[in-house]
C-alpha cells in the first residue's frame, strides 16, 4: 500500500523540467553555432571589427534582414530538436501511465486469486480421487492398440514382398549396376583431371563475362517480387492493380503540376510586389534626408535697441537656429517704421492690433500691406509654432529693407 501511494503521489515534473532545459540548451547551441558560422568565412584581421559592428547593429537599430535571419535560425533549431523533445515527452507520459495503472492491474489480479483459491483446493481433491479409477481402462486399451499395430505391420511387409516379386528387372533396380561393381573398389587419383578442368573454365575465351550495374526503382523490385510469389492465375487482380496504379500515378502527376503552378504564381506575386517588401527587408529603400538644423526653442523677447542693419542681423539669427528671434527683430523694426511714418507714438507694450490700427494712418498702401504681412508671419511663428521657409523669410527681409529703406 505504501509503494502504491508513493507511485501515485510522486510526480514527473523534475524529469520534464530537465528534458525541457536540455532541449532549450541544444537549440541555443544550434542557433549560436549558426551565427558563429557566419564569422568563419571572414578574414581573421576583420573578425574583431565584424563582431563590434554586429554588436552595435543589434544594440541600436536591428535591420529587418538580421531579424529574419535570426528567426529562421531559431525555427530551424526548433524543427531539429522538436521531434526528439516530443518523443521523449511521450515516453515520460507512457512511463507515468504505466506506473499509475500497473497498480490497478495488480489489485485486480490479487482479487481474482482470492476468489479462485477455494475452488482450486476442491478441484485438486477431485483430481486425486479420479486418477486411480481412470488408470485401469487405459492399460487395457494400450495392449489392444499394440496388438493391432503389429498385425498391420505384418500385412504391410507381405504386400511389399509381393510387389517386389512382380516388378520386372531393369538397370535401375539391378544390384550389379553400381559404381563399385563397374569401376572396382580401388580409388583412382583424379586431381590432375580436376586441375585441367578448372584451368579450362578459368580461360576468359571460354566464358566471356562482364559486369553491368543498373539502377532500378525500389517499387519495381518489390512489384517483381510480389509477381514472382503470387499465383499465375491471378491475372484479373493484376489488371485491376495496374489500373489502380495508373490512376494514382495520374493523380500524383496532376498534384505535382499544381504545386509547380502554385510556386510559379507565388514567384510572380513576389516579383510584382517587390517594390513593397524589398525596401522593408533592406531596412530602408530610400536614403534618409539629412536632418534639418535643430531649432532652439527659447523665450521670444522683442529687442529694445535695434541694430542699424536689421535684415542682415535677422538672417544671422536664422542661420544660428533662432528663427523666432529673427522674426521678432523684423517685427520690432517694422513697428518703429510704422510709428515714424504714421506720426503716432506707440507705447512699448503695444499689441499687434494697436500696431495694425496705427499702420492704417500711413499714406502709402504698399507700406500698410507689407506691415500686415510681417504681423501675420510673426503671429504664426510666435503663437502658432508655424515657421516660414527660408526662401519666404529672405524674400520678406529683402522687401522690408527696400520698402522701409533700412540699411543693408
């Protein structure tokens, strides 16, 4: 009972864990070996640089082809180790089922033994009582059978004597027609004759032979063996088998053609869609545009003191990555020009709306439109985060310098 309890309660988790870890180790060895095989084909002086480049590529931006190759190596390793892992796991399962169910079989046999023990003792007692009674008739029957067999043997001998007396004498049944009676009992040395015969047979002119090797399909050899062993009268079954084989061969040929056609369609689809998946597999089908200079985001403050060459200083600020400061400089200089030409003294903290109302006092319509343009571009950059292009900025700066007569 204790052994049965231990067998039922004990688990097989330890062996399963060891099996899983061992298979994972084999897969890791295969994958690492496949990766290391790539570096075997590289010159020794480039191995260190190749390792460094591979490590940098894995750590930062892994291309699509490297991921696909690594996944393929892992899949091949799993495909190789998988059958052994499944077979070993199934063996553990069968072993566990045997350990658990063997106790049920043993308990059933013990119960059968307990039921048959009383009947077995009664049966043994009956056999002991009936054996002496059955021995006497058996002896008498044996004596009668022996006498009958002796009588039959005498009759058979008499029949053979009569047959031999009636058979005519021929060369086959003549006792004098034997090798000993014809050639005598003295042995004759025939070694020389045997050697001469062997030399004659060894002559290649007597029996020219050559060895020809032909490859035959295994199926044909098996069919020939079956035909040799099968009875000759089975011609109808043979015809049916041949027809069945011919039909199966046609089906196999059609399936082969279908697979080749499917492969051709797949290759055609790959060629037609190469422009979609080939750039992804390479990592990038186009060259990445050069990154624009980083825009420095800082608090925009309108300058208090304006430089003499406003347009030139604004262009330098743009080149330094400070486009909002450049637009602020142009806007501040334009506000000063509006105050001078309209004759209105604007306060230092005047808003864009106040400046636009003051610009309507300027007599020239071109000046008013140009100021509205710089205000609009300044508001987009300061509040909306929408910067103009460098060409638009340069065009606006040149127009302001010419229209408002700024120094170059």
